[in-house]
């Protein structure tokens, strides 16, 4: 497994999604992923904190540069709860829950996010404007309506399938209405 290639690909797709999603400062982007899948193993069987540090560290660094809040999804064992900055939780009136993600109950991404974010808290859910899913961990429950798939030339991060999505407002009023 080539961590430099993983970092390079993560950097590329994150920047690509930011451009496609046209996020404004202080919006948020959800990231979910499986380090096991990145390493070519079955989901949840080979959590790798070294891989998580590369992926989460790269994404968080880029998002900070763009003043976008990182929202890092935990695994099913913590109900796909989210590690977020306290400021994001307060801004959106999200109540923190009592859990500390760890490698086998939260997953690598959430565990590393607790160490990487400036003032992390865990919340049950949020509705954000874009997302990166590495390894088919299903981030959709944390997205606003309406999702629009963002395609990349990069199809995998390591061995894990990559999906990206942005959102747009609902179109209402039918064909006679004007939309932006």
C-alpha cells in the first residue's frame, strides 16, 4: 500500500469536489471511509490508523484552508455519528453525544478526527452540502437534499471505491418556473 499515492489521490479528489460543489466558507463536507477497504480488506476487519491519519489529515488540512468544516463519519457501531468541530455543532445547534470513537467502535477515520480537529465533539447527525465516501460506507444520511453525484477520473483510494456528492436546492414550480 502506497501512502504517498493515497495522499496524492485524496488531495486531488478533495480539491475536485470543492470546485464542483462550490462550497462557501463555513459550510461543511462529510467524509466517511473504511481504512480496511483502502487496504484491500473487508469492511471493518483491518482498521489502519496510519492510513486514517493520511486520509483524514489531508482532507482536514485542505478544508481548513478553504474555511470549510470537516464532518467525519464514524462506523456503524456508533450509529455513524459524526466527529465535528465544537463551533460547527454550536452554529447548527447540534447536541453532542457521549461517546469517544476508538479503533473498533468508531473506526479509523473518527478515531483520528478526535486527535486532528481543534475542538472535536461527536454529534448524532447533520445535514451538509457535500461528501466523500471512500469504501461505500454510506454517508447519504448526513447530506442535504438533493444529491448530485460528482464523477472523478480517480475511481479508488487505495483499493476502496470512491464516491463523491454535492447537493443543490430542490427545484420547485415545474417547467414554467425559473431556476438558478
